[in-house]
């Protein structure tokens, strides 16, 4: 029983860490990365549609992305959705077949803003991990009458170690992203 509760907690904590890493990938660094446009939603014939479903996004070079729409009729909407992204600061241009997005150089001030954004997302991930810990602790407390207090106490210590392990993973990912952002 306790093992099942732990397996569920571990899986949920892992999902929180993975979500944080994916969220970090959408924050722009000095290099162009297709993940920057992962969360762009395009108004495609009145339906909000994720950009990856409408076009392929590739790196053209270190500071530009090449977007090849599957439907040429959606080019204007894709361009508008990218233009509306406030954290990108890019002005897309199209030649009728593809859209080129050239990313401007990041200023030091802008880099520091991005670090703040990443730190907030890391804190959200830590909170998510702690929420999993709290709900798991409640589940363990509910099992107290079935398995005994000693088992529950041991399980709670293991839960604390597990929580620390996943919070450390979030912190490591944050350090890597911060280093990447501040690198000129």
C-alpha cells in the first residue's frame, strides 16, 4: 500500500519537474531554439491551434528560426501570433513560402528579466512538488490505522528525502538555465 502511494507521488513529482524543464525551454536565451515557439497559439479558422500543429519550426542559424507552414493560407495568422509574443521581441517576415523570425540581440537588462521569469517558474515547480508531498502525507496519514505508526513515520522520512531530491532537480535545471541566459 505504501509503495503504491510512493510510486504515485514519485510519478507526480517527476511530472512537475519535467513541466518546469519544458517551461524553461520556452524562455529565450541568446540562441534561437524551436522550443521558443512551442506554446504559440495561432487563430486558425477561428480555432486556437498550437503552432507545431500548423508548421514545422527549424533553426536556420544561431539567431533565426525558419517556419514552414503546412497550409500557406495560415501564414498571416502565424505571423501575427509570433508578433503578439511579448517575450520574443521579434518581427517575422515571410516570402510566400516560409516565415523567417530573426531574434534581436538580448540586452543585459532583458537577460535579467528572463532570469526573474525562470526563477518564478522554478518556484512554481517547487510548490507543485511540495503540494504532491502534502497530498501524499495525507494519504499516508489515512493509512495509519492499517499499517501502524512506525511504518508511517518511516514512510514520511522517505517522503521528505524524495521531495528534497525533486526540489534539487528543479534547482539544478534553474542553475543551468540561468547560466545559459546570462552567458553573452
